[in-house]
């Protein structure tokens, strides 16, 4: 069963992760997001639930 031989696949996986980590990820992280997150402040205080039997 050649698919269980980890010799070529482990090297390919490592090269792929190094490529992603060193080349692609910094390029993606350098993009400026178009919608900056804003702080969501709650100005209204929720009213407590009024139970009909109390």
C-alpha cells in the first residue's frame, strides 16, 4: 500500500506549510480591511420581563 508511505507526503506537507507561513500569509495580512470594526455600545438598558402571575 504505497499511500501509507509517509516519506514523500510528509515533505510535501512541510513545504506547503512553510510556503503558506512565510510567503502567502504575510501578503494576505498586509491587506487593509474595507470595513473597520466599530465598538458597539449599548445605550438602552433592557427591561426585565414582567410575569403575569406575579
